[in-house]
């Protein structure tokens, strides 16, 4: 998978959409290697701010909502200051993308929604490897993957994002 960067020197908001273990964090780390680019990782921040407090999907939803509310003004300030921002937050539902759309409209900067289109079985295989490594702050079972993936909705043209699809 090769990252897609902006075509100009103007600050860009990079968003990622993809199922668990589809490669979102790997892609965002690569995107953040560009000059004047900052990556904000939801998983990392949730693990630091809410250690041991996220035991269910409902816990995640509540904590992630608080995190988005805190991060939005910071991301906006970075974009307005001329830095590109890579949000390593899952843009996996219309509701999550609506929050991101609001942010990019406030910032008035170009954006790219990187859609990692990876089959479930490949994601599950990667997830098992990730869990076994112990390097990721959260461990997710196949059953949890299935429950969370039921909520996944690929981006549609009607949402108005500049989508770059990255196939497995």
C-alpha cells in the first residue's frame, strides 16, 4: 500500500476508512512522514486517557466521543497554522464522517479520505497477528470484529469526500 499525499503545499486533512486491522494506522504513520504533517492517533490517545476503561463497544463510543470533542479544536488550529493533519480515527460510519466533514469545512483545507478496502478474512488474519504481537493497545477477538464490522459503511459519493480507494 502506498500513501497518497496532497498535490500541493497547502495543509491537508487526511482521513482513513477501513475495518479493524485493514492497515489504517500503518498508512497514517506513512502519511505522517511528510514534512509539516502531524498524526493524531485515536487508539494511542484512548489507551493513554482511558486505561482499562474500554471493555465494550458502548465504552468505546462514549470515550471516543469525548476524545473527538477535545481533538477537533486542536486539529483545526494545526490546519490553520499550516500543518497537515492525519487523523488516525476510523471514518467507518456516516456519523463519524459527518464529524470529520464538519472539521474540514471549518478548516477550509483540502482533504483526502483514504479508504482501505480489505476483505474481512484478511483483516481477521492481520488482527490475530496483531493480538499475538501484544504491540497494539487493544486486543480484539473475531467475535468483536464481527460485531463492530456490522456498523461499517463504506464512503459514498453522496457524502462529498475526495476518496482514494486502496485495495488489499
